[in-house]
C-alpha cells in the first residue's frame, strides 16, 4: 500500500455563511493540494461555522439537503466540487444536513475526486444541550476508502469514546478522520483524546479544528496528525489559520501493531462477570 498524504485544517468560518465558507474551504483545499495532500479534513460544521445561534435562527439557509442516497446537490458547494475535481483531492468537511425524513444531523460530507458530494456519516454522540436540541444523532458508522487506505469517520465528541475509533479499526481502518470544534479552555482534552485514539488502535488520526470566533464560541486550533503510537507527526498552533500536512505510512501501522498488540488482544467480555468485594 502506497503512503497517503493528508492535511488537517484549522481556520475560522463565518457563522451561517455556507457559500462563503465553501469558497474558503476550496481555497484551503488548494493550499493542501499544493503540498501534496490527497485527503483534506476541515473542522466540524465548517460550512455553517460552529455557531448554535446561527444554526438555530435559520435552518433553511444553514442546512444542506441530502437525497435518499446520501448525495448533496447544493449549488453553494460548487467551489468545493471544482477544487476536488481539479486537484484530484478528497475533501472531508463538517455540515448541517437535512435528511429526506426531516432529520437534521451534524454530518461529515465527503467530496470525492469526481466532484460529487456525499453525506455518508452523521455524528453519533451529541455534545451538550445545544447540539442535542439542534441535531438528531446518527445510528451507524462509516468508513472512507482512498487509494487502498480505509479511513474511519468521526465528528468531534465521537472521538472521546474509545469504542468509536475501535469500531473503525476492527472494520479495517488504518486512519481515523475527525472534523472537530474545541473551544478555548479545552486544550488538555483536545490533546489527550485523539492521541489516545491513535495509540489505542495503532492507527493514524487526522484532527481538524476551528480557530477564532467571538466568545463564547472561540476555538483553539491545534489541528494535528497523530501517528499509530499517539505522537503528533505535525500540528498547528492554538491560534491562526494553518494547513497541517503529513504522510501516512502503512508499514508504520503494521510495525506498531506487531510491537503493541492492544488491538488484537482486546477483550469484549471484561464486564460480563465481576467479583464485588465489601471491605
């Protein structure tokens, strides 16, 4: 399997401005492609900005609609379609998606190298009362296959649950892509969770996160790519726009899995029978 070059982005979105944010995402995709990236990951809800007041105020203008097959035809995303097709890149970006049955989900969109936009994954774990008010949680996982690499999809809070990345690894993933939105003040948790998911499963983790914004919706960057031992291969600062690029190596995944067998030796029966001691 050939190495795969990926990019994790940290950038500031304009609340509620889907067309403007799509154009900015296309610009960032170009920067990533210039540095050799085949896969680009942008933050959670980047097409709307992670801004609950804007999402609450105007669902009609902040949502993109998916059809029964999960495809998205919104013309506001044309710059992203063009960037993916022109540069031969795969773009993963967060969006608010309206499903045919009326559900509103916090989704990861995938723009493929033909310029088609799909919404294959809905965030399964809603974080806090505002997300729970705005969105319906997803019910199934998803993986993305690019040039022989299987990559699990998660969105932000999903990555706080060890079982989520583990399910992707068991399904054959060697990487885990996480569009996220961590607020200022959460840097310790931001830096622990995604490194731990990489180490837990001997996989690469690609973590994207916003920057900027007005309080209380200010974000802390730190976009990173973690190697299969949980070490940052590349990362951004806590402030400022950045496109963080790294190359994933399948032989490194196999080396780490041979040396540290947590994935192969994981037991699923440890809570089934317990001894209770009263002291």
